[in-house]
């Protein structure tokens, strides 16, 4: 056969595979599952059809007749007629069982479950490589923002000074309502839940477990670092009060929960997720409601900013749709930075924080090395503390009702006074 005719055959095969509708098995029919269903219904020309839907609870009232559902996700795992499994359930442990089983079958899988991906990323990559399947998870980080493919494909070869951003829609929604409308924390949280932004257990959003999972996933693609979630400081907004919002406003700032990944001197990397005082010069200042925003500081490209809806059925369904299109084009993550020289993960730093607490013991335990500002009547203090002390006492900070926001200043734990430029980028 001539080279031309074999090329023609390959092109025809590719065209045929692109033309055949992708047969999708959907596991989970909550906010995201229904969002995807709705999008595919509105886009019949896309070339994917949901062949089967697995749900958990047979008694729950749903928008489709009961015959549309299977009540055993394993039935979809054993259905050879499905081309892709889309896993969008709210149970990370079960999600890992389903996704890892599918990858062992060499299947193509899309998931939105960041807690599951963050906990198991090394195993998932190994399964993908061993059995030849594909796992995509754009929806797991920043909803509709294509941040994973941007880091993985576009910036796969370029060193990044920092990646920092608002990666949780629910906490950003709550902070926006408190700042703009003086809403009560609890009222704003209920609104975030009603609009489908929050996790089934909203503690994951408010105590920053969810953005921590996302930071772990970003670290893999941006720096080739496979971290365990527990290694990363997560402080949230469960204890935020009007006093804290007012403190920021008086200084012309806003409080945002920022996930920061910073490349430090000597090929060291640090990652932390905390509320942060953000001023109007930062692109993150204007990222409100359930929107997310990510600033990428690249070595050669310089700064880039991505912004979009970070939560909700349709925005997240849009990310799943993009993954289905990527699967159809046989795309997979390159994880290029996993093959590059390893960075050393460090928490040996001091960070400057605003802390509001009336717990004297906690103040002692955090071990402030410098105090920048103290105002007794409002019970807050600003100063440098070791990052390791915050990691060690993060649970007690939650239960003691303390609120922390970092100022953006970071320095080595050697108490050197030079503030690291890279770490104060936002
Ligand atoms: N809501 C959002 O804006 C976003 C959610 N995600 C992630 O997407 C996933 C789904 O989130 P939502 O749709 O918001 O949650 P949801 O709570 O609205 O829906 C999840 C559904 O999964 C079902 N489910 C649980 N175990 C199941 C099983 N074994 N088999 C079949 N169904 C099962 C639950 O009954 C529930 O109906 C989660 O991992 C979440 O973290 C990701 C990005 C955005
Ligand atoms: N609960 C998450 C949903 C999207 O990931 C959030 O609020 O960001």
C-alpha cells in the first residue's frame, strides 16, 4: 500500500471516530451531573450521548423518569458499550474505587472530584500509565476555568515563579456577600448551598479543605510536585467576622481565600491556602461572588490572569464537556514537569498574618517572631509567625474561633528581613 493511501485510511479512521457519538456513562446526577446532562441536551451536535446514568438513592425525586437510571454504578463499569465514564459523585472514597477500577480496565474517565484526585494522584497516574486508559479532571479545579490544561500543556516546559488564586467559589461568594451587603456569614453560606456552589459538607469549602485539594492538583501540573494534602496549610473563613471585613476595608483591601504556590530560591517550593488581605492592585481583588481567578507568573511569558465561574452546574458541566472533547481527540495530560528535576517542598518559612483571637495560649503557641501592629480593643495582632506553627495548630485555630488572614509577606525562617519577592506576587 502506498504511503498516500495508508495516510488516507488513517485520516478516514480518525474522521469516523470523531463522527461516532461518544457513549457516556454518567455516575452521579446532582448539581454537576445534571449540569452536564442539560448542556449535552442543548448541544446535540457535539457528538456525545449519555447512554446510562447511575444514581445512589432510588427514592429521590428526579427530573427524569426512574427508568432512566441505574442504581448500581458498577453496572456501568461492566458495560462494554460505554466509551467514557464521567464520575461526578460527592463521595471521594467511592469515587476512587470506581475511577481506579475503570482505569484498570484501560477506560477513559472524566472526574470532577478534587478531593479524590488530590488524595490519590500518584496512584491514578500510575494506573493510567500501566493500563493505557486516560483520566481527565479539568472540572476539579476552578470550575469552568481551563487552568489545568493551561498549566499542563501550555506551560509544561516553562518554569513558573508562582501560581496563586481564588480557587473556591463558595467561600468567595460568602466573603463577597459579607463585604458588599453586610450579610451574615450563615445566611451567605445557605445562599451558596442553594445555588449549588458548596460541597455536600460545606466545611470542606469554609475550612479550606476543598481549595487545598485544588492546590495539590495545581502543584502536580505547575511544578511536578506530588504532595499529600496534609502537607499544605489550610486555613479558612469559618470564624470570619464583620470586624475582620472592616479591618480590610479600612485599609482599602478585601479578604479573599488565596491558594498560593511559590517557587523559592534554591529550587524550593511552598504551597499554602489561607485567607489573604488583597489590595486593588491585584487582579484577584475584583474576583467576586462564585468566580475564581488564577495569576500565573511564568519565567518567560510573565504574568497571566485567568478568571471565570468556579462553581455551579453549568460552568462545571462546561469543563466536563471540554474534557469529553479532549478525550475524543485522544488528548491526555502530559505531566511534563514530573520528569523534570524534583523541587524540595518547604514549610520552613515565616509568614506575616493578621490574627484575631482572645485566646492567650494560642498566641503563645504560634510564637510570633515580630509584631507589626497590635490593637487590644479589637483583639487582633499583625506579625510574623512560623508557617510550621500554623500547620501544627490549624485545628486549634478553628476550634478556638480564631481568624487569620495573611498579608502576603513571607520570609525565610532564619528571621532574615528580606521579604521574598516571589511570594508577595499577589
Ligand atoms: N458543585 C460544583 O460547583 C462543583 C462540584 N465539583 C465536584 O463534583 C462532584 C459532584 O458535585 P455536585 O454535583 O455539586 O454534588 P451533589 O451533591 O449535587 O451531587 C452528587 C450526587 O452524587 C450522588 N452519589 C453519591 N454516591 C453515589 C454513588 N455511589 N453512585 C451514584 N451516585 C452517587 C449523590 O446522591 C448526589 O446526588 C463532587 O466531587 C464535587 O466536589 C467540582 C466542581 C464544581
Ligand atoms: N465547592 C466548590 C465547587 C467547585 O469546585 C467551590 O465552591 O469552589
